[in-house]
């Protein structure tokens, strides 16, 4: 996570990303390019509350989105497995 956060903060310094940007602004286009029918947005994956998640929430691990690799948390849709 530390490397990811450092990378995000470099993008913030370069004015390419803002911590208060909706995470969906940056993640949804990637999901759509991947072509998964059932996983084209954060909201499709995690429900309506995901629309309020910001880049800052993700970096500080306060998004409320469960880890896929932790038993009992959100599991990825079958279309992503």
C-alpha cells in the first residue's frame, strides 16, 4: 500500500489526480476497458455507497470497500475470477 500511496501522491503533485476526486472518475474507465459485463463501475461492484468514495478514501484505507483477499469480505463477482 505504501508504494501505491506514494504513486498517488505523485499524481496529486502533478495535478493529474485530486484526493477529493470520486474514485469512480479514475477506476470506472479502466473497468470498462477490461470489458467485464457485470463490473463496469464501482457502483456495479459495491453498490450505491461506492459513488461517494474518493481517491483520498482509498489511499487512507477508509473507503469501506472490503478486501477481496480477506476471507469473509467482499468477494469479486464471478465475472472477475
